[in-house]
C-alpha cells in the first residue's frame, strides 16, 4: 500500500473500506453483538456491585440507567471540549 497518501486520501481509503465492509454484512446487529454484550456486561457488573441483593429485573434496570449516565457524561465532556475549542482564538 502506498505510504505517501495525504491525510485526506487516507480518510477516503478508510471510508471506502468501511462502506465495503458494511455492504458485505447483511445483519449488522449480529456483527456487533459480542461488543454490545461486553459493553453492557460492564454496566451489569457495576449494577450488581451497587445492589447485591437485587432481582435480575432490577439489575437490568440499574444497568440501563448506568449506561445512559455514562453516555450522558461523555456527551457533556464532548460539549465542554467543543466549547473550549471554539473559545480559543484561531491560530493565524
């Protein structure tokens, strides 16, 4: 593969690869199932630590709220970073 590609060309090459890969995938949910299960497992584990005597339904509910809290916190950090970046004067 060429190593003298510009950043824009590398981005285009990567975009081509990802679109081709997803076009060859008829069931996207099954392709990402293991990753989603692993991510959800982290929240379930934390919910079990917080509520050791809870029922499976209660654990599932708590895990879902932990997941939502996690992604909300990430969104807040992202917004703060964008705001800080916008507040910086542009380099001339």
